[in-house]
């Protein structure tokens, strides 16, 4: 693939500088907070780093957290490229995970089970995103409203599905686990599977679609100027549909990666407690990654590192809630520039 | 050379360098006398807007000084400029659409439109409006006012703030001929009141009609100063573009062939459901330019959109080269050999956030010539294509990877035109093709349309610019209130006659 980014290539360096600066501001502000609370910020940040990148095990944990986040980030990023504010990744993630567990009931040899799981999760995610498309395209319902509602529907519908159809016959707190031969193969330690490569591969695929194909070109053109696209002969509905479907597929795959690719339980807890917030965190990852599919990989690892390092920071006697506040401040600082750019371009 | 009349405003060696290094102004000396209307003329990008923004306190100069009534002044904010008596009426109005005219005028003052001072303020505004002859329905919401009336609100807003120097940025660009006449009347009244005005424009006729003094800017420098009474169009144009501009394009005899576009009994609804195009019929033949003249807002936009497949006609047929295209969408119409130049180039013609290369394939992204292996786009080929267009259409831009939004209006339009004409389509629709463009770009695009016609293609020209229609067309139709009230060969349609028809008057 030739390195040809037709638009925005020149801005990469300046946005990188902006992100690094923003991260610095985030660390500074949260460091001040820690100091006010009587904790040593330097030590805290050291433990944060140590817990996420300090040794091979910690790195694998970081990357394991990152894998599903990278995929849910794509949902939002693709949406923004098409001019949509698609925040449906959260619910679609549950649906994809449930579809993955359901598909694992079919036993297939030679790793074909994993293939079936991925197809099922992707298809379920795509299908789950169709209502929001139809409502927007034919009834003018804003996608923020419809995807929020679809998220809530997914939350309760998938709890029902887990309890009534997918429940582990021996335990009442989780669904059946995905059998070993249908999981992503383990990469280094049990923590990290090939799922991280799969996530990166999907990012490359999305990048290729958006910048190297006519369909992706139309999607970006509609996102930047629907009127000009229409005048050029594009029916804006088509790119919009593709953006919803593609976003649904990536979030659905994210769900599959979480249940078939990250360490224990390889199942869904009945309250979906091991699935919640992956979709919304993906939104933050997309903002940090400036809605660029390749930058989402880096942003996903950054976010994964914050999550992996959290438990180490607690060793210092800093409560989990404070660690979350610190992380929230850092994420907010890094995401803020992109948020600002988006809001400003919408106000124009 | 300058009269010794009392000085209203003067700048000394104003320079402005933008943070990105662009030198917008270089040592501008400018003097405005009291009671004078001073034309500020220049091509797009010459620095007119930058200078006016500095005078009205929106921008700060990099160096140089401003004197108001002989006093050194430094306005860091439009509010401070207003206090010093300098106010600007922007090209794109800055009114709150949901507020009434009255509320808009009071916005930012301490008078509450529903409070105690309201009655007195209303009387003051009414007096002002009578004094200068600017009538406005004070209690109508801005969104319900025509553009001309909105502008009157903007001017009253400035006068109510006791402005002595009024800066008018391209004030006639969205006005009808009648509204322009009214505006000029008001400007003359203001002059009698002892107020001064800076009239920013690139329209030569207007500057000669309304101004006393003229300053011409080119590339951020003053390229000429003259009294309006001693100037003519040729001389001003030369100052603006730095070379002689031929105003009278040579239009050879037309060789019209068979009709290619046939419109029959076409009716099109406007945005508010009203009949905007009320049953018009005409045909455009190969080898001729069919010009549709008319004041804007008489159904031209709806006609344009119907021909492009964006708006569905409610009645009638459109046939292109024999095929019925009435109900086709834009994508299907573009499969025929057509070139469509939209009226609004920034909104309809370009994706401003994309590069020139990306814009050069808009609507053509599926064509095999831009593909590599399989479905992939071949950016190498697309860049080469864009570079060819840049070269053969003399587009001023760094290269195919420059974003479209970084270009001047004229060059943006050239990108649109080059894309639409490069494949030599049999039928070209050009809507307001030179609106807002500088003299050089206008000249270039008009020549291009003539060349298209000379090569045996058909051109439908929709333009509110009467000179343009008269200059280019072989057949002229006049649109008035949704109807094509007269169609005739160019020889029979004199300026006088078309002008009257545009106002709905038949001789």
C-alpha cells in the first residue's frame, strides 16, 4: 500500500504535538490533585507506568485491554468520518459478545469455530446498527438519540438472552464459556492472544476502505460536505448505511474479541459486568486517536495502559476511585483538542 | 491631489502579517475625508477585507498607525472601534435570525427592547431611518426579511451607534438591482449628513457610480489612487490586475445545430412549497450559449436544481439528447455527457476540507481511469490528473495536495470548472459561474464557456449578471417570477430591453 493520505497528512505532526502537550497538561493537573490529597504524584505515575509497561506480563495485560477498545473506537471514528455521531458501540458490543457465545455452541474443527464466532459477531453487530440508520435516513431521527436507546435495549435484551439461552448449566452467574479450540490462540502469556493482531488488522482494513476505495472516498466526502456529494451524484444514504454497518461490524467484533480473546471468563457475566463501558471508552479512544483508524491503535494502547496500571497505583494506598479520577483527567485532557475541533466544525 | 476637506480617518504604513506568514498588507497609506465615499477596490485576496477588519478593530495591524479625526487611535476590539465612530457592515450579515429587526439593532446596547427606554429608542431608530431613507419593518423577524432589508437593519444598527465612518464590505453582492439603487440613495443621504463611507467592492461600475475617491489594492499594496470622476473602467481594471483586461470578448458567429436540451412546461416547487418555476419551455441547441437573465430569486435556483436532478419537478419534462431525464437523480444524469457548474461553489461544488486532487474526482470516483488494482483508488493517477487540470486551467495553487479551502474564490471556481469541463461534455450548465470572482478569473471562465460553445457543445448559462448574459449568449431568455417571459436571439435583446424585462416590464 502506497503511503498516500490525500487529506490531513500534513496535520499529523501538529496533532501529535498537540496530543503530547495535552497529555502533559493532564498529567500535571492530576498530579496536582494527587499532591493536594497528600499522595506523591511522581510515585503514582511511576507505578502507573510500571503497572502497564514495567514487564512483559504487564505489557500483555495492557495490550489485552487495548484489543476490544481499538475495535469499539473504530465505530465512533467511522461515524465521524461520515458526519455521524454514532455512540452505539456500547450496545452493539454486548450484542456481538452474545452472538459470539451463541455461535460457540456450534462445534467446528480446525479453528473454524473462531471464524464462525467472528462472522456471527460481526453480522449481529451490523444488524443491530440498522435501526439507527433507518430511523435517521427515513424519519430524520438523530443518531445520538436512536443509538442511546439501542444501547439500553441491548443492555436488557442481552441480559435476557444470557439468562435464558446462553447460561452455563453448572453456574448461574455467567454464560457458557467459549471452548478452548474456538478462542483466539494465546500469544505470549495467557493474558494476551492473537486478538490484538486481529484488532490491528481490522484497523488497517478500515483505513484501506476509507482512503483507498471509491466507497470510502464517498463516505468521507459526505461526512465533510453532504451537499457537494449530492451534487456530484452520490446518494448520501448509501455512504451513511455503510458507515453504520461498518461501525456495527467493528463493535460486534469488539464483543467477540472480549469474550474469545481476553483472559477469563471467556463468557458473559449475567449482569454483563465484564462488558460494560467498552463501547463508551472506545469513544474516548477514538477522540484521542483523532478519529483516524491507525491512530486508534496507539490511542487504544494508551487507554489500555491506564487501565492496566490502575491496580498498581492502588498499592500506594490510593483508593480506586481516585485512580479513576486521575485517569479521567488524563483522558479528558488528551481527548479535549479533538473534541474542540469537532464542536467547532459543527458550529460553523 | 487629495482635497483639503476635514480628515475622518487616516492610516499610516499599515502592515499585517498573519501568523502563518502570509503578508496580507504592506505599508498601506489610506485617507478618508469627512463626507466622502471612498471606494476600496481590489481582486479577491488583494487585502481589502484585512484592511477593513483592521479599521473596524477585528484584527490588529502588525505595524503602522491609525488616526481617527486626527487623533491616534488604537482599537483592539470592534466595540472600541464603534466608540471611535467606525462601524462595519459585513458581507455576510451578523444578525440573529430569530430576533426582530428592532431587537437586533438594540442587541449589545444597554437598552432593553421590552424595557423602559424602548419607546425612545424606537423613535430614534425611526427618525434615523426616515432621515437616510432606509425603511425597515422593525417588528419583523430577520429570517422573514429579504437580504436587502437585512442589510438596511445592519446599517441602521451602525447608525444607531452613532457611527461616522461606515465600512461596507461588498454591500451589493446579494442585492437585487432595485435594492442596490436604494442602497446608493441612502449612501448619498449619509454623505449629506457629513458621514463618510468606505465602499469595498470589486465591481467597477458601482465604484464609479457611488464613490468620490478610489483606492485600488493589489497583493497587499496600494496600486493606484484616483478621483472617481477622472477614472474609467479600463484604468481601474488595469490597476486591479496589473495588466490590460479585455472587456469586450470577441464572440464569433454561432453555428447552432440540433437541440440537445429540451424543457417542456416545467414546474418546480421551491423550499416553502410555492411554485418557484411556473411552467417554462425552452431548448438549448448544440453550438450555442443560451443565457437566462433575471434578478436572483425568480426561480433560477429551482430551475438549476431540477436540471441537475436535485429537485424533482412537479410537472413537465426535461429531455437531454433525446432521453427523458425528468425523474432521474443526479448520479444518473451525470452518466450522460454533462458538465454541471453549481451556483454555490463552496457548498455544492467543492468539499473544502479535501485536497485539490480529491476534489478533482468528485462524482467520478468510480471511473476506471482513477483505479489501480481491483477496487482501489490509484492516488498516483488522481494526482497526475489534478496536476494536468491545474496546468491546463491555469489554477493558482501549490499542488494537487493543497486543501481546497486554502485557495482564493477564483481558483476554487477554476477547480470546479476544470473538473466539469475537462471531459468535454456535450451539455454544460453554468449557474452564476463568475459570481464573486475577480476580474482575471471572470475573464478566464467566460472565455472558457465561449470556447466550449465554439467546439460545438451546448451551454446553458444562468446568471444574475446582466453584462455576462449579454456578452456571452446567442439566445437570451429572461426569467421573472418563475416564468421565462421572453426568449429571443441576442441581436434582438438589447441591454435596455433585457433590463426592463428583468424588472417585469414589457415594452
